[in-house]
């Protein structure tokens, strides 16, 4: 007989991703995460982000998040960048079909201390639509993103860039304690770049109440938006690969504690990220 704890943990994994419909109970899933980034060119970043999923009807969920990112350079380089992103979205559970739509409003401020005229503020917009179909322990899907990026995006001071992104989804529940996800991606940027990549991810219940998520991607992509994690890599540089690992611990049924590491390589530099977070799981 399968351990009930295995089933419970698996349920927590997928309810945060695909939601849950019930005629009596409604779902509330807040999360708070901190990310520290160390760049190979001595730049440092700090990010505090809040995420929440709220069930507002039997099949409809409201998604929202807020992220505050601060990037600072050594004094000799003389610049800093602050970015706030606001996400609002809806998720509809029409089992075996699932629909998601998200909008991100991104406000960035670049300050160059040595030359006031070079300072600027950018306002960018991202629109996302995600379709998922479930059949016999498999998930199939496709996501489309349209991103309008504004700011100083290149050495020749290009101020607007438009990005189209298509991501396919193939996922399989191998067993109650093991899940695999494969997501090929195509990104087209109006500077002429046509980028292809593929990401693979595993979730594994290594021990009751401990879940390990690991994987990475290889290829080329830029301005990549992850519609599951609700994270946006707002970088004009081409991203070449990424590896990551995260351990989630569920001390009680209504709480998880996360710690993770990522290494991502761009065309001109690399970044190491350390991640820590808390999530709550409530029904009312």
C-alpha cells in the first residue's frame, strides 16, 4: 500500500501548480521568497517576492505576485538598478483542461551616479496565455508570451524591444513520488534573434515531507517567462544554460520551507542564485 504521506505531498505539489476544485472548500496559497544573486562581473542582486493563489469560485483562481529587485555594482562601476514587477492572472480548472492567463507590469529605474543624463525609467508589459490538457497521468500544453520591453536595452541605446515566446509542455507522473517535466521553448526577438532551448525538471519525494526539485535547460533564450513559477528573466543578453536544485520541507500540513540554488549562464556573464522561501496551504 502506498504511504499516505506520499500521496499528501504529491497533492501539495500539484495543487500549487494546477489548482483544486471542490464544492465545499476554497484554497489560499501565499508564499514569500528571498533571492540573492552573485554575478561573475561582481554585481550583486537582492530580491523579495510575494506570491499568492486564491480560489474565488469552484473552478476559478486569482493569481497575483509582487517582486522587488535591487541590483548594485561596485563603487567603481557606479550604477544601480531597482525593479518592481506586479503580476495579476486568472486560472480556470475545467478538468481535464486547464487555462491560465497572466499580465505583468514591470517598472524599472536605472541610476548612473557619474552621469545624471544617462538615468532612465522603463515600463514594460508581458502578456501570457497557457493551455494544459491532462490524460492518463500525462500533462500536455502550450504557452504563448508577448513581452514589450522598454529601457536602455543595448549599447546603441535601443529603447523598445518586442519578444514572442512559445513554450510546449510534456509532463508525466511516473509514480506517486516522482514527476518529470519537459518544456521546449522558442523565442523570437525583433532584433533578429531566433532562439531555441529545452528545459527538463524532476520532482522527487526523497523522504516523507522532503521534496527535491532539480533540473535545468540548455540552448538559447532571452526574456524568458516561467508561467509555473511566475518568474521573468528580464535580460537582453542571451541565456545559454541553467542548472538548479531546490529542497522543500513540509514540517506541518499547512507550511513548506524552501532552500534552493541556481547557476545560470548568459552570453556575457553568469549568475549564482541562492533562494529561500516559505509557503502556506490553507482551505476554508
